[in-house]
């Protein structure tokens, strides 16, 4: 064992002994996970104006939404940006929707979307594709987090384990999507059409800890198991122990484990 590795081991031991695990809120755990597994199980839609329709969406496909801090956001690290079709599959547009996060309390996050001028986009309505000039989309989602046992994503979407469930609270006032514009993309008054999606039922999961935070053994904690795995694979190219995917297990990966030691997903 060379000198630098000895020093790292000493440093490692000190970090483990003195590691003060700060209390993490459920919102912190959501952020640490890096993404949300999002799945709509059902929702109702009501369209009025140029056409009148209502019905149920039924079950959608699960989607992984990645967290970031967007320029228009509140620096929560929980904003989400994605093509609008990932949320509402009947809108065939890659318009990037920006859901801005607000932390309501230690276990509740609200996301708000306001998008204008999506242009003339194809929308699938009851099996037919109709062009819709969408001038305004608004949406709000308020999700309450609760801790669940560390487990594989029940939606089958994330490639890490999850430790949080996120369910909508506040009813239709807090969970909806509206779209307004002109059906057939025609700016005549009788083509003005508004749509509202509500009664949203969802299964969302998050939390857990990615490999990039030093959780190399795929559970929901950064602890001595991860430290030992990195030390035993030190100097190899073991992909599971390579926290930053640079092809080497070295000091950088060890420090990643140490700096995040004590984190719980
Ligand atoms: Ca671990
Ligand atoms: Ca590495």
C-alpha cells in the first residue's frame, strides 16, 4: 500500500468517525435522487368552445423527469423541463414545458407551468388528429412526499432504487392542466376552444441515491458498504464503483463517497 492510499484510508476513517449527518427533509431526499418517476393512471378532460368533448385519459406511460434549477425558477434544484408530449401524449409537440418548483414545506413541493404560443400543433382527439393553435397552457401539480421502503421503482422507469412516494394533494384546485387556443388553428371567434384536465390520479416515485453521489452498491444509503466497495475496487475500472463514469476507480470516487457519507435516500 503506497503512502497516498494510506493517507486516503486515514482520511476515510476520520470522515466516517466525525461524519455529522445533517437532518434531511423529504424534499432534500427528493432532490438527492435527481429525478422523479412520473405516471398518470387516469385523468378527466373537458373541452369546450369550438368543439365539446369530455372523457377519461386512462393510463399513461411512465416518464422520468430530471431535476434542475432553471433560469426562471426559485433555485430549488427541483425544476423540470421536458417536451409537452411527455406529459400529455395527445399533444404531438416537442415544445419544452418548464415546470417551476416551489417548496411548500419539508414534504410538499408544488410545480407550476405557464407556457404561451405553442403554435399550431396536431392534437389527437378521440382517435382523430386535429390541428390546434395553443396560445396558453397552465398547469399546477402539488405533490406530498412520504417515505417508503427502499425498493425498485414500482413504475419500472428508473434505473435506481426509490425511497419516496409522491401523491397529489389539494384536489383539482392544486392539480390540473388547462390549454386554450383555436381549434383548426383558425382565428375565428367560434373556434376558440378551452381544455381542462383534472381529477389526476398519479403514481410517482423518487428519492433513493444515484451512483454519482457515492451510492455504488445500489441501495438507498451512502455508508461503509459503499466505502469498502470503492476501496476494494480502487485502481480498477469496475463500472459499478466508478461514481463519475470516467473509466477509473480512484481518489475522486473515494472522495465522492466520503463527502456524501451518511446520506440516506
Ligand atoms: Ca449504498
Ligand atoms: Ca471514477
